[in-house]
């Protein structure tokens, strides 16, 4: 049974925001979950959607008009959103069915004015909306964000110290990386607005947001290889980047720089650059050049040092996760254990290693029906016991100075007799194995491989509403573009050194959830011109949930070999 719905929608803030619309002669307002840095995770001060609606997911869009309000989320978050927001005040829609532009067309008259904060929306996003809506809606920039004026107890912006990431761990100096980026931009300056790209470029790390070792920062790379870095100066007091001229400036100085840039020709990535900085540079007379940030692909393709580091991180992490599994499996049936107990114990196991730097995302420990909520997070309100004979979906990861991990195992507490669970689990496992064993020619995209993981579920009329694989960073973000394995293709070919997840699943609403996730790295195949995957994750897959008759001899052998190798893992 589901726990009682607990919502935290701020009715007064909704009312005040509608008054703001009237005062500013606007007909609507769009508010994304993302912050000014377009990251998946935000510092508390930037969790505006949570403050307004109660929704605590990492992706979504609020649309407010004078007489309606909607929250658009993807398939990972539909169940969570319906539980966290007051659906009498806010309608929850699946974003694949109800897009922002469709909602605005349905709820606003021709010529309506929609407010947005140009710091929170990228140039590419705004252009797509304007091209779709044409003259139906006029988007009007409002900055600072009106919600910040209404949010009386808004937390302060974090300013945690920045640390150097040793060149020996990075495998390349910041000076070398800057040189490569300037070669790719053909001598143009480059505006970089995503903190993980800046951290990779300068070999620095921070601690301003949960789970990702990042400072909140912007940077301008000069044609002279100078770096103009927007962070609070006290954050860089103990840091000197070797062989790099770095001008550190606070928010006021950065805004002045954007209004009077030291370079004429500046490249920017419209998929990442906020409208705010684009418009300021344009207004200052800079010649702006649209380009895909070369950093994105450079960062994704781990060098030889980073590849070995990722292997090491997964060996260390495997010891911790296997220690947890041994504890969990040894629990007597009569012992009362809850989801939050599991989260705490797993954290203790990881924290036992001196290199552990914290979780790479909030641990998902979903027992029974909670496993069907793709990004469920146990709270004191939702926390439930894990009964003997139930399944637990456990999705977690760790940050280490030499790598980032992400692993999901669905496990039984005792013996599970439910045939539907075992069948679904086995079909998910078959897809996981098929993708792990893939051999493919150079130039293949993740979109082309996605069907391998879904094929057995599809044959049974089953599916899952999320991607099969996302990129993972090297002591950076657990979700890293551009590589992915998904039904939504982005045209990016998989390349040697890319790390991706392999995580097919199945979710029976109100009953159970299944996901099996390991991280893989793209490596060269023995056959020239072909690639394959090396599985990095070294944690056994639970065999108690398998319907053995559904596995082929090849799949059975793969599973036996994988579990044997995983149990033999050791740290170095």
C-alpha cells in the first residue's frame, strides 16, 4: 500500500506569483528545475521549483498562468510528482505527452506574454520555443527571478573552498587542455557556463552542490589562454593552477566583464549557454559564434589514466557494496529493517574507505511498491519496512578522487515466490547481458544499441520509461553528456574511453520495481574497426530472482563468469 500523500505546495507563493504576473502585465511564467548552471543537482538556494510546488525531482518545468498551473516531468518522475505536489492546485503531465509549447498554446490566447528568467534557460531552449510558437506567445525576460523576491527564507548561495585535482589523477594538465580547446575553437575565445566542464578543464573540484564535486562557476577562455573565472575570490584562496593565468572575479565583476568583454570573437554552446550572458555579450557588440563545446566530448572520452582510475574506483566501491550485501543477506527473517536503515548501512560501508568523498546521488532504496517509483527517495514519512520475501531495488553510487560509480541491484530478502517478479527480473537481466556483450562498428550510436536491452521485454509486451544508459564522469557528475543509450537518439557516436550505464528495468505500479545497472566503458575490440564494452561494476547479480528456464546457455555462462569475477574483486 502507498503511504498517505504528503504535499508541500506553497499556496501563498503561487498566489503572490500570480499577483506578480498581473503587476508586470504577463500572462504566464515558466520555471525550470535547473539552476543558472544547467546542472542536474542544485544548491538549496536554487531549488525554486521545490519551494513553489514541493516537487523534489531533478528535472521538470512549471508553467503558471492566471488560472492554471502545471508541472511537466519525464517518465522517471510521474509517480513521485503526483505524490509530492497538491494536484488540486497543480496538474502533473508527462512531458513527452504535454510539451511546454503545447501547454502554452492550449492555455493562452494569441499574443500572450510569458515571463522567464534568462539565467535559467539556454539560448537553444528559448529558440526552439519561439520557433514553435511563432507569434502565438511572446517570451519576456525578467531577471532577477521573481520567485527570489517572494522566497523570504531562501538559503544563501554556497561558497565552499575549491581544490586542485592532481594532474596525476587527471592524466593531463590544465595548460594542455586549454591548448586543445583553443585549437578546436580555431583561435576564438570560448564562454563556458557548465561547472563540470570548467572543473575538467582547469583540474579543480569543489563542493557547492550535493553529490557532484563542483563549485558554482562560469569561465571565459581567452584567445591568449587566459582564464576569466567567475567564483567568489575566497573560494580560490588556496588554489593556484599551474602554468595558467587565471583572473578570479565575483558576480559583480563577471557581469561587468560580460558587458565589456576583452575579446571580440567569442564562441558559445547554445545548448548550455544561458540567455542572460548571451544577450549581455551581444549587447556589448561581441561577435558570437555558435558551436558545440569541444570540452563536452573531450571530457567524455577518458584518457588512459582516467580509464585506469575508473577501474580502481569500481574495485574500491565493489568491496563496500559487497560488504553491505553480506550484511543484508545475513539478516534473520524476524529482524525489522527499513529502507532508511539500508541507506544508512550502505553509506557506512562506503565511508569505511578513506578515499570516499560522498555519494554520487541520493541513494534509492525502494522496497515493494516503492521500487516502481523510478527515482524514489525514502524519507521519514515514506519509510517502510522490508518484509521477508520482498524485493528491494537499491540504486546508489560513490565519489572517489579517482572516479565516480553508479550501481543498481534488485535483491531478494529471503526467498521470493512471486512468478511475475521472477519473470520480469529475468527479462531485464537478459537485456542487461545482451547490451554488455555488444560488439559494434566504430561510428555506432547509443540509440542504435538501445533495442538490445529492451528486446526481451518488448517480446513480452513490457517496457520502461527511461533511457537505458547515461554517461558518467571521472570524479565529476554521475550523469555526463553527450553519450547515452536511449530511444531518443542524439547522433553522438560511442568512442573509446566513454563510460555509460547499462540499466534496463521494469516497474509494476503499486507492486514492485526491477532495475539492474552496471557501468561499462567503451574499449577497442580485437577486430579492427569495432568496439565493445568492458563492464566496470564488480558486484554480483542476485540469482534468487531468476527464472532459469528463460536464460540461454550463453546467458547462464555469462552470469556465472560475471558473478565469480565479481566475488574475487580486491582493492589495489
